[in-house]
C-alpha cells in the first residue's frame, strides 16, 4: 500500500498570512479551534481556552470560525482527492488518508501523485496542502506533520525505521501524557527505545496498548485506508457564555441545535431514529435523555419537538442553571432505505421540503441567511443567534482513527 496522509491549511483570510492568528469563539468560555504556526510559536494550541491564548499571544488576531466556508472548501478538496483515487478516508474537514496504489499506472509514481494533488489544491482552492507518503498509515500521518506547512515528505519502505526510530515516543499514536510518563520511567525516550524493549515488558506496564506500541515502533500497522465508515451519530452542542436558568433561552438553543443537527443529517443523506438531549448543570453534572421516534427523520421540527419533550421531562427544577445543552441524533440509516410510506388518507406535511429549500438558500447566501423567527431578538446574554462556543457546529462522529 502507498499511503498518503494529506492535510490542508484552511485559511480563508489571505491578508492574515504570516501573522499570528487564532480561530475560535470569542466568548469567555470559548476554546481555540485552530492557530497558525506563528501563533503556535507562542504556545497556543487547539482546545486551549481562548483567554489563555490571549495571555500567551496578545498580539494575535482572534477571529471567529467560518464553518460554512470551511465545509464548502473541504468538499472541494475531498473531491480533488477522490479524482485521484476512490480510496479516501477523511479524518476531519482538513485531513484524510489516501491509498494511491491503484493510481500509479495512470498518474505515475506516488511522489508525482502527491505533487499533483498539492498543485491542484493550490490552483483550485488557493490553499496549501501538506502530504506525507509512506508504506503504512500512521507513518504517513507523522510525515505530514513533520513537513508542515505546505510540504511533501516521502518515507520509503527501506527507510522506514531510519525515519521512525529517532522520533520521540510521543510521535506514536496512543502515546498521551500518561503513557509518556510510564515510558519515561522505563527510560524510553525515542521510538527506537520502544522497539528494542521486549514486548512483554511493555505489555506488563501498559497492557494491550504496550504491545500495539511495540508493533508501531517496528513500522507494523495493518490497518488499511477505509473509504467508508458507518456514521454513528450526528449532533451539535453549545456552552453558554454564562449559566442559564431561563427555560425559554434553553428552548431557543435547542431549536438552533435541532436545526443544525437536521442540516447535518440531510447533508449526509441520512435520517435518524433516536434523539438525545444532553444537559450539563453549572456544577458540571451531566444528564442525558433519549427518545426513539415513531419514524426516522431529518426534519428539524420533529427533532426539536422531541428535544423539548426530553428537556421538559428531564426531572430538572424549572430554574436549574445550565452550562451546556446538546442535541444528538442516532440510529442513522440512508434516506433511500428509510422513506416512510404515507397512510391512505395522510398528506405530506411539507416541512422536509421547506427545510431543503432553506438548505439551498444557505448554500448560496450563508448558513444564517434564513433562521427561525424565534431565534431573532435578545436573550439575557445578547442576540439569540450569536454563537458562544466553537463546538456548536454539527459533527459526524464515528469517523475518528481507531473508532
């Protein structure tokens, strides 16, 4: 297998190139979604509280995310990848694995294919694309990270161990802070150190993960590029700028999140059978409630009705202070295989057609071009439509590595 790991830099503000830029929500509880390399030089990292990022790099330009722009660019980039090979495994909006073994006869060597992909991404989308090329997936990912930004790094089969063994142990998948601490106690600092320790020793210290790390240290990774994965759930959640104890405000947020969840379902060509509501209290206690629908749906109105019923039946005091709410749809299935048959005297409600029309408007004029009337106006914290956290966009879960 000739495995690519391609990662694009989704920068939609060319005038900011070369400057420290932090992307994330601007509220007091927001976190960093992404940061340019200029900002990372000051210690700014993804998932860091925005307040801390401001202290580390006060000269940075802080901008809110533009999820709609990123999603559209991502679709175009993935289309470029799939024009080269159908074996594309997306990991997120801006990164994917590709197996180009079947494309070499048509397009040339793997290096030539990588150069072609980078050229097309640059010409068609005006963004950069870093590519790592290796015989196995995880090494291709490491290679891509080490040639950012805007680079190409090829790790040949006969140079695999020469590339891997000098790297720090943290370069391997599965080595977090705790595992790194255990390996450090054993005196293991590099991938080569792990490779030359008996697998039984690593298994004793780290369990099954130790054996897995030993295999990776020798460049053994049997996982293929998997172009299609089952979409397990779709959802959205929101952390409020300040704790909320007004049920009307909570329901407005459930309406917004239900709309985003429904749009994600329609975009993925799926309907969902179960709706789950997540409620996190001010003391961080989290409550979840679920309901299975009579028929699968991708209609926001139906998801919202279920979400409100779950919230009202959650058992919480009517003035309970909430820090976060979320809506998630599970039990996904393709629309084509889940169309509901109408009863003899039943007429279609038209809600799905109306929401599909709104989808078309949003694609042309932006996600906020059309919104429910209930989301206009003010709440205790400002405009109801103002996002307060960077995780409020719908995400398809179940496509992460190892899931």
